[in-house]
C-alpha cells in the first residue's frame, strides 16, 4: 500500500476511535446525571409518568374514538396510576439511599483499618458525585 493510503486508513481509524470515545464519555455523563437526578429528586413536579399518562390518554381517545366522558374516566384512571408511580419512586429512592449506606457499612467492616480509610475516601467522593450527603452526623457511610 502506498503512503497516502496508509495515512488515509490511519486517519479513518483515529476518527472512529475519537468518535467512540466521545460517544462513550457522553453516554456515561448523561447516565450519571440521570442516576443523580433519580436519587436526589424522587418526586419531580412533571415526571415521565405524567407525560406518559397524557400521551396514552390522548392516544386512546383518538384511536378508540372515546366520548368526552369516557376520555375523562380513562384519564382519571391514568392520573391515579401516575400518582401511585410517583409514590413508589419516592419509596424506592429512600430505600436506595439506605441500601447504599448499609452496603458501604458492611464493606467497611470487612476491611482492615488501613484500607478502610481509603474506602471511606472513595465512598465519600462517589456520594458527592451522586449529590448525596457523604456522611451522617459523624457516621461513616
């Protein structure tokens, strides 16, 4: 192969690798933001459940040619379901935080003192990245 052809292939590979790296970093960043948001804001004002309720209600009204009364009844059922989902999300977020702390305590108890200090440093940094309070009143995670 000629030198120009090799340079072309190298440039194509470099562009591909850079694109994959940027795409992976972007996906990790978006994923971290979504997890942080789910943990910190378990009951946002307008949730996915609300948007899905509206979309499903409108879709059913249109596709089934529902009367205004039928549409209102369907929307009421969907709204109750959305409310239930929000409550579940809040409960799960609380349980998630408690489980994370419990797992951290159990792991810390298994580690020797010299490794435990480094573990606490790592866990504290991770909690801060998630937007959680790293320590509770002098307690280790």
